[in-house]
C-alpha cells in the first residue's frame, strides 16, 4: 500500500479503508501504521472482550478509530514538521514555515483536549489526555530544539534517532554537568569581554552570541574520549576561532596576546606568517574523566570552507597511519558559518564523498554557528532553502536546530551528535541559531544594514547570563555567586597573562608522523640546484617489473588488458625499453618496497583517462579488482588507488590534507584533464602554493596535470602552466614538464628522497604517453637521478650549432622530429624538464657548450600563457638573451578546430627552424 503519512485531515472513509487493508493483510500498510493498529487492536479487544474466546472479535467504532488515528497522525506530523515552528531563534520571531500542526488538520478540536487516547503511547503517554500529548509534543519537537530526521530511509536508524532524541531531551542534566556548562560559558563570555576591553577595535571575529559553542565542543571532546576516540581534528573559519583556541585547545593566553600585539615569532627564516585568526594549533588534553585525547585545529585561509576537505583528508590519513583504518578513532569536526554552509558548493562535494571507499572518515560532526547573517547579507538574501543545512537531507543526515541561548539544549544536541557518529559512522549536523553581537568584525557598524536586528541584539543578554538565571529558577541558588566567582578568577588570570606573567603551555607528546615531520628540515636553494641520486638496482628493477606484469592464478583479466601487458613485456625484452605508464608504476613499486605508502586519486586514475596506467585491472568474469602494486614482496607499504567522484576542489583539498599527515606517504592527485585543476584553484592558491610560507606547513603532494596542444580544443589543451609559475617563489613548489618515463620515475622518487617536502606540479603528457621516444631503457632507471635539463642527444658537433631551441614537454617531440627529418646539424633542441626552480646553473653549462648559438624559447601556448613571461623575467635577469616563439596572445587557451590547430602547430615549428 502506498505510504500516506504526508496526508493531513484523515477522512472517515480513508481511516476505514486503511484499517480494512490492515485487517485483510497487515503487510500492505506502512510499518508504523501496522505497529499502531496492532497495539490499538490489542488494547481495545482486551478491554471489550468478555471471554478469551471473544478476544479479537470486538468491533471498533470508526469514529473512535478516526480520532485515535488523528492523534497518531498528529504525533507523526510533529516529528516530521515540528522543527518548522520550534523556538530556535533567540532574537526574533521565526518566519511562518506553514507547519500545519493545528488540531483541526487532524480531525481534532479543543473539545477533545480532556479525552484520553491510546495513541499517546507512541509518545510515552498511553491513554494520556490530548492536552498532555500536545504539551509533550511541543516540549520535544517545537521548543528550543527542532530536529529533522524523518527523511532517513533506514528504519532502524530513524527509530534510533527518534528514541534517543526523545529520551535525551526529557532527561535533566545533573549538577556536575550543569556546573561544567556554566564554567565553559563563563570562559567563553569573559574571554571575549576581556579582548574587547584590552584590544579595542582589533579584529578577532568574536564569538559573542554563540558562546554555547564552547560548552558544546567541550562536551563532544570529553565524550569522544570516553567513547574511545583518540584524536579530534577541527576545521573552521574565523568566527570564534580565538575563543576555541584558548578555551578548547588550551593555547596559552600569553601566546594569543602576543599575536594580538603583532609580535613575530623568533624564527622567521621560513614564511611570511598569517593573521592570528587563521593559525592552527594542536594539544594533548586530559579530560575530566582522566582520558587523554589529541586535539588539532587546522590552519585555514579566509576562503570559507576551503579547510573542510583538508581536515577530512588529514583525519583519514591519521586513521590509516596510526589506527589501522579504524576511522572512528579520529573524529573530524567542521565548524561552519550559516552563510557559508548554504552558499559554498564544497559542502555538497564533501557530503557526496563521505561514504565513498576512498574518502570515508567514519563520519563528521558539522557544527553551524548560525548568526543569521553573512557579513552584511541577511539570510533571506543568502539562500533559497528553509535552512542553511537543508543540503544535509540529500544524504539523510540528521539535523538538530537549536537555540544558542539554551546552553543545556545545545549540549544535549552535542551529546546526541557524538553518539550518532560513533554508532553509525556517518555525518550529522548541529545548527546552533544565535547572533553576532558586533559586525562581521569588531570594526564594522552592523546597523548600517540591519538596524532593527541590532537594536534587539543590543538589549539581549548573553548566553551566560541567561543560563545563570535558568539555574537559579531551577533550584540552583548558588549559581549567581558561583558565576561571579568564576568571572573574577578568570578575568584576573587573563590580566596576569597580558601582564606577561608566563603561562606554562600544556605538555605535548609528538606522534610518530609528527616526529617524522620534525626530522625533516627546511629546503635551501642549493638543495634544488641538482637532484639527488634516485636510481634502483638492476635486481630491484627486474623484480618490480616482473611483479607488475603478473596477476593471481585465479584471476582472469580482460583479453585486451592481457595483450596490453604482454606488449609491455615484449617492448622490454626486444627493445630494452619501458613505456611511460610502467615507468610510473615502477616508481611507486620501488617506494612501496621501501616501506612508504602510495595514495593516488582522481577521476579515472585506476585505468587512467588515456587508458595507459591500468594500475588496477578487473577480472572479466567476476569484475573483481586487482591492484598491480599489491604483491611486490612480502613486506611492503600499502598502495591506495581510488577513482574519485567528479570533483576537483574537495578531492584535491582532501589529498592535500592526507599528505599533510605523514611525510612518508607519496600522495598524488591526477586531473582528468589538466585544465580541470582550475576547479580547485582556491586549494592551489591557499594551500599548495603558500601554506609553507603562511603556516610553516610542508607538504609533498604531487599534482599530475595532463597538458599538451593536440587539437583537443580550449578545455583539453592547457593545464595553465602560467598560473602555477606566477605562484612560484621562495622555493615553495616544484613545476615540471617531463618528457621521458625514466625522468618521471626519478621525479617521483625524488619527492621522498629529499630531507624536506615540496609540492610537485607535473604537466603530464597525453598522446606522448605512447610516444616511442618517451620510453626509457633499464639503465636510465638504475643510474643517476632526475634531470632538470636534457641536452640534445642528437648533436654530434656543438661547434656547428647556430641556434638552440629551448622548450618543454610535448613541444620537444615536434621540434626534434623536424630537426631529424631535415638533418639540421645547426640546431639543437634542449628540454627544460623543470621550470621552477629554474636550473640556471645547468642552463649556463649548456650555453657554454653552444658558445656561438642564439637561444630561442619555443612554446605551444599563446604568448600570454605558458612559460613565456616567466622565462622572459627570470632567465632574462640571469643574462639569458632569448628570442621567443609562441602562438599569438589569446583569450582562450586553444582553438577548437583541429585543422586550425595543425596549421598553428606547423607554423610554430617552421618559425623555430627558419633560416
């Protein structure tokens, strides 16, 4: 039978029809209705039956049944729609969301208020009067908490939320819990008051109005420790960050005040720093229950929500590295602003990732500090949905909307959220509706745009005062004196810290991965002039190659894949060559064999967008996957290879966070096409390019960006080399455009051999993945290291060379083929395999070889793109006078017409060789 739970105002005909269906076949009605009918029948029949033989035969009045079902439907409706009328807004009356919970909608009226109804059993009031049932419903579903959960399709999960929520909301907190809430509210309120008094006008993005957040986070962390969680990783933007650093992570007040004074840390040899409300922190906390838990707050930029995937990747890596993939040992908490969680698409991407094999983190608690305004934009202009958290229903995540002035309700929501996360390992949202006492920052005048709202806020008591009154009204006569005592003690403590009485930081014991990071050092310019030796032995090469070309005896690969691998074996056995994909996998194999771990993700990376990698192959009969890197030797690192969802922004952020957790993991992200990396530009700019300078955070993430002009059109040609080069400074990352399998092999191994970590951005080939001249011999893998510049191997007499064509990537093959076809001994083609840091010393050595030659830079990209202006500025400053050849400046990266592309490419080559 179709579920009619959404119907309101049931008619007698509908009731009778529903009941007849139940009596005829109970399996045809909704399980909740079935349960009700069974209970109702039992109660009525046992009351009316005269003898056991008559039990089950008593008639039920349709009018009576209609009223009972009306009450039952009322209960269901409150559970589903009560949140629409809940008193969750502490400042102003809520908008009418048309909850339609009036008695008349259910065939009931005020005349029924004194009547007892069996249906009350569904809310714990069997045979309760209607007025009692309504009061209970309003208490649970239409007071200071509004809960959304009835869209959860999993019946067991839905019922668990219902039962746990109803029990928790009706269970009073004990005295100890209440005193703890008062203490944390005191810390939160007085900390903000102190900063506002001592640092007048300074930006701090204060938590005033949302101080219950401190009590909630305190409860989550303490509860998590009791539940066996070992680490909490927090990501958040600015609002309340300093308060959380001080009162949750216990960053010393001396440190915070020093940052307010604008003091630089003693060691500024690396990095230009960041503002105080962007900084990260970590601490070891001992809870009131004497449990130890590690808590980390990730550094973040001003780009709202950009930190979220970084936190989740970091949490996933921690669980993989330290806790044998027990993901509920590491709890991610993401603290959002209401405008951001509604407006930033990254939240949608994260939710879509949350249950995927490669990105699951055991569930995230999302905590929204909902101050009802984004900078100056009211919520009516900030979203179309009823709630900023409406996106949560997409994944059937429970949402707890709670009034930020009701500290106990906030803490109870925190308790439920933690229990749900630990039980189901899924995401859950707390939407704490509060207010922002000042403007976007403390220097703003909020009345410019919200005069009425801020007139109300000015007169509104803070959450600490409200809770203090609540305690006194509920029998805690000492609450006021206790709060005053707490305030005086805390204020004096803050003043002492400000007066430079040193505060002892919490002791911190570094974890293994953190010790590994500490064992690394900062890079120096001399480190990057020439690459280290990254060769493997001949025996190792043969072992890894052989392992990569085998599969289990009970595995049946697709014939095309089997032939592809046989062709690779034949290429090596007959020509002594290794293709690009095999060279890449050999690098991973060699690192895995050394105990490192590999994580490769992106759209289609298992096979490779261009069907070249086949790192994971599939059984043609069972579709069972086989990772070709998984059986190299008995003891080896774990290869994690995941096809990602169709996302760049969230996935790249996740991989950056994963690489941030452990320097011994080689983490790679591959774009389907290099152009698509611009979908993750925020992560590139704010983390990959600048995190070391801002937050002294090293990272060895590798980005593989397919790049090359092959007539594929504007979106399938350029990975925007110019954007990365523009971001290059202070040895912040490595930018390469590599032409041979062996050089790519050495570039990947170099990532892990350095005594420091740098992001590597490689502009990868597409068609040239199968270019015979990109293949390498075994000797190139077993000798030497990465070659930043490759001189022309076809030049027999340097004295004859009159022109040196300097190029990078695919352009080399086009130029070299012309050189060989025309037998041009007067032209040398030199490959610049690494663009940043620019290998000036090696270029000078090659220039000395070709003493009389002019130098010409040749690129595929238009003049305003590629490396044109980067080289013009940097090589020119080093005394390299070069002529430049490129396509004409263009607004679009490439033409969309294949014939025009061919003409343009041929013209570039002709210009390069023109006499």
